[in-house]
């Protein structure tokens, strides 16, 4: 099986640092923030498409631009790249969400993927007018996905649940194809939703032993529902020609993090409800030392970032080795990012992907299948990616 790689759209802005501003960096060091303008995001999606990434994850939340609108504006400037749109059930009706997905598929020629985010923090949900607690939000997500999937099958749906109710709901246009649903969560309530409804279960970047345990847990729950799941992982990457160069970049990122910022961010994250976030925090405990928690797995990003807090760091071959190790556990999809996202896409795409191709683990989506002609060139030139 060819591994699937997705990149990330920083719709909150980009930088050469984990935290913009370059605190602690020597005078004259390259720094500076990059606003999340459409011209800059176009450079990232064009690079991802050229390099062979299948999709681009676009986050959701009050801290970034709206994922649906941003990806809809970008879809017309790309040809193959899919958009893994994160969205929160409960903020729109399931019928409207099903219709939005069908419209996106129609206009993008089938390039929508959906990342369901139930919402791990009640205070942020309340800002959107959602006052359910965490377990109730997962129960609502269960109902939401039941209605959405029924509509996508072409059914006329009348449903009365604890949280949602629709009468005689039906779509005039069905999504073609039906978008795959991606989902992550470490709580028992999250596991039940994944087992019943999702196509790809995502985990954040923990050491392989912990990831293997989560895969086994999710597979057991899915089997009880007579279903199977694909598995993926969300990671940052710092890959260079040599291991020394990669770790030098990791140290540079760490040097750019103000200790006061770490203290503030850790205090905020520590009050959160997300089980996955608690697992991320436990990997480093707020310390700046001993951040290599497994060979080539660095927890430094999680000092100042919620959600995915680990990065694969090393030479191209070392990073390829770790990806292959995760693949042996059952992972087939990798959702990656780096600082800054444009340059790191090229470091990974031109450094690691060719190694995985040589090992028979990956092929470019535009590459001809075995036995087909290789008459067409793959991708677009780098200069064109920057000019569009």
C-alpha cells in the first residue's frame, strides 16, 4: 500500500518560529511573521500539490480563518490537491453540513475530505454559543454523523435525538464521491464515535508504543460495530540533509521561545478538558530539556502549541525510518506541517518522499501506474508555484 501524506494550511499565519517574533534569536537571524493571505496560502497549496501531498488539513477555531471559506477560495487555483476541512458539529445543522459537503464536491470535482472536531474546550465552544459539556458534545457528534451519512446515502431523514432533530431532510445533490471523514480523540466517548462513523482515525504524535495501543483500542471498538478503520498520525517535521542540521534547526526554534510564553501557554493548556492534550503535555511536562522523547521524536513544539506538539527531527533517511516504523504499526496516513510551512514542505517533499518511493512505500499521486506511459511531467515548477 502506498502511504498517503497530507500537508497543513496555516490559516492563522506562518513564521520561521513556532511563536512569531523570534524571541531569543541572535541579531540578524531570519524571522518575521507571514500573514495568512490568499497569495501566501496559494504558494503552500501549489507546493504541496507539486510535491505529491494528497491533501491539506485546514484548522478550525477562533484563532484562525474559517476553513470552509478559505479552502473554497483555494480550490479553484489547484487541480488535484484535496482539502481536509476541519469543522465542528453542532455549529451548523447536519442537513446544512451535508449540503455544504455536496456543493464542495461538485465545484471542486471531488476534492473534499472532512476532519470532524468535536471541540475539546468548553470555554471556546461557549464563545460560539455552544453550552454542552464534553460528553454531551460527543453524543451530539454521534447523532450529527448519523444524520449526515444517511443524507449522503440519498435517504430522506426524519430523526429525533437527544440533541438534534430533523424532519423530512433530503439532499437534491449527493456528494460524489462521499468525502472521507477523519476524526481524532482519546476519550471513551470519542472512541465510540470513531468506531461508528469515521473512515480514518487520527492520533497525535506519541511514541510508537503509545500509538500502537491507541490503534489496538480503536480497532477493537470498530470491530464491535462490524467496521474497520484506516489510521493516521498528525506530526510536525524538521528534516535536513544531515541529522546535525535538523537538530540545529530544532534548537533554533527552541531558542526562539520565551520561557514566560511557555509558562503562560502550559498553564492554559493544563486547564483543558481534552484527553489527547493531556497526553501531549505529559510528554514534556513543561520542561525544556529531555525533549527527544523517542529517537527522532521531539516534543518541543508542544511547549507553546496546543494540539499536535511533536515533530520528527533528523536526516531525511532518519525521518523516513521513523515513518516506516509507524507504518509497521498500521498507520497509512501522515498529516504533517513545519515552520515555515512553505519551506518545510520542500525539505520533506524533496528529501524524505524520494527515499520512501525507493523503499516502495510511496508513489506520487500524479505518477503513472505500473504499465502506463510516463509521458506527462509531474507537478508544477517551483517558480510557478510562487507566482500564482
